[in-house]
């Protein structure tokens, strides 16, 4: 299980298909820098009092705490690069989902 410090959900539109992925940010320490990860694609989500558990297509689970919907500065640079490249290709649209999205109501099927 991955427990990111910060997270956002990305919506990928490729032709007529829509995919959702967790983009996770992890704060580094003195000896190691910040890092990021993106899951394989969300297939389901469950909600608890303080977090969402996003299950990925590869079997990974991301435990994302409520109130931590954002990225680190480093991860934001990476994300902006992804979005810029997708914009240049014009075949993929990447959007950051709004923070107030009801994650349990999104249709995630891959």
C-alpha cells in the first residue's frame, strides 16, 4: 500500500476512452528528495473517515488522506511536463480533477 503525502486524480481522455489515475507526491527528507508516482489506473475506490483507498489495475492500493489534495512543487513540475507533452501530441487530454469531486461516484472501469 502506498500512502502519499499529497495526491491528485488525473483524468486521461484518449480518443473516446477515459481513464483515471492517482498522481501521488511524497515529501523527501534531508538525504533524499521529493518523489512522485502514478498508479496504473483506478479500478475502484472505498472511503473511510479520513481517507480514500484507490485500487489500481496492477493491484496496488493508494491510501490518500482527505485534506491533502495537492502536489509538492517538484511533483507539480513533473505533472506540468506531462500535461504539456500531452497537449503537444493532441491525442491525449490530461486534466486534474476538481478537489470536491465525489470519488465514490466516478465510473472508473478500465
